[in-house]
C-alpha cells in the first residue's frame, strides 16, 4: 500500500498546464514590453492579429496550472444550463422537432421546467422554434436543432463573452490589489481583502 503523504493530492494531480503543442487552442501575446494584450485562439495556426504593427507571438511557457473545466460546469456557469437544460437540448437535437409536452414526456421533467429551458435555449441560439399545424386544427410550438456550424459559433462566441467578463474581473482584482499596495507600501494585503472586492 502506497503512502499517500508522499504523492500529490487528487486535486493537484488533476491539474493541467497550457500545452502550446496540443493544437486544441493557442494563446498569443504582444511582444512590446509594456503592452498587456493577450488573446485566446481556437482553430487557427497563424498569429490571429498584430499589435503595435507586429505579429503577436504564441505563448510557449505558462507556470500556472489549472483544474480542467467540466463541460457541465462550463454550460452552467457560462449559459446558466444545469443538467436539465443540457438534457433538454440534447433531446431536441436527437429527436426533434418536438413540442414542450413531448420533451417533458420523454425526459420525465415537469412541463414548466421544460418550457423555461426551451425558451432559454432558443435565446442562446442553440435551438430554434417554429409553429406546426395540428391535424385536428390549431398550431403547436415545436423546437428544432439549429445548424451545427451555427451552434458551434454561438456557443464559442457566448463562451468568449463569459470568459471576457471573467478576465475583466481578474484584471480589476489585480489592479485593485496593485493600487492597495501602492497606497500602503509598508503593509501586506489583509486576509479579508478579497471579501471587500465589489461584486458585479
């Protein structure tokens, strides 16, 4: 039996570092020393843009490790889609066009829950809604999957908006920290510093 005290904890062993050779995504930065411009690129091998009239340079070394995201948590945090929303989206993509009643019957969810998430999915651009004429008269709203290329774009752009908001929060926090230390050069950050940081 191995001594776990000499090995990494589960949390540490699950962490990953940026690998510029993976081809999954790239991070570029400006080569000008006093410029903080950094961009994330998915699906492009060439420098995506220039900064100060010079091509941006691919980042090759990152010291920080991160815990890899779980797709369910990404959907929850970025789009407000918990498991029920994801189940509903996948059901329509696989079986649609479906009405809210049909989705509720297939998944065993409450109809009001299904309707709420269907409307959210339409707003996000992950599904589309249309009206279908009933054989006995009247119309019913049904939900379809959107074009896969459009879904890819909508989800990536939506995530980039969320990531941009997250990045700006981190930048604001770093600036607040720097300003505090500049104004209080002889003091360390108080333990409650982050608790006083304003929420958006």
